[in-house]
C-alpha cells in the first residue's frame, strides 16, 4: 500500500468500479478491491461508489461500517483485532480488549497517534473452541491471557 491522499484515492475507486460496476451485487467486490489496494475505503470515494452502483451514500457507508474488514481510515502499521463473539466473551474477551487498550495506549476503533497500531474489536475469528482469540496483522492467536497478549505485543515493539 502506498500513502493515500484524498485525490490519489479516486483512481483506485474508479478502477474498482470499472472492474465490477456492471456485475449484479457489485458493492462488495468493489469495496474489497479498494480495501485491498488502499488499505481503507476513503470517505471521498463513497459518493462515487454510490452513484456508479445506483445506491445511496448511506447504503454504501452502512456496508463499510458494518463489516470489520472494511476500514474508513488507514490502519496503523500493525492491526490488533480482539474477538468479541459469544464464545470469546464468555472466556474474558471484554477484559482482554480493555487490557489491550491500556497496554497499547489506544482506544478500540482507533489508530494510535504514532501510527504504530490500530485496535479493532471483531466478531468471530473462527477460533471459538480456543477462546479468547485475537489476530495481530494476519496471524491468529488463541487461548489468550493478558500476559500472553503483552508478550505478543512486546515482540512487535508496539506496546506503549
């Protein structure tokens, strides 16, 4: 991914629309292409997507905000996702997420000011039998404890 300014994001949106706009139910493929290229769905691209797909801006924004894969802002260099689905909640995920906020110095749904990390609660990482689970970047970790979380974050040098 390259650094994205508002004006530089428009060509990526236009390329994704050119590839998929004629397909039925094109919104998700368009959003995936943009997310894959830019690392987020830029706000100034939402009206273009809506117009091209004959949708309202609210519909496009609703899909972007509903799915945790789609980010509205660029993510930090590392992304920490803490599962909050039922199995993980039953095994302490909420406390783990609060611990991650303290250790990282970053609130959920935000990127730390230094750009090192984005903290995202997500719903189901598919490791229900090994709860609580997290994903750091593309790597899954199960049966997490606060101590193990600290070890993983320290290894990446993203602890506050």
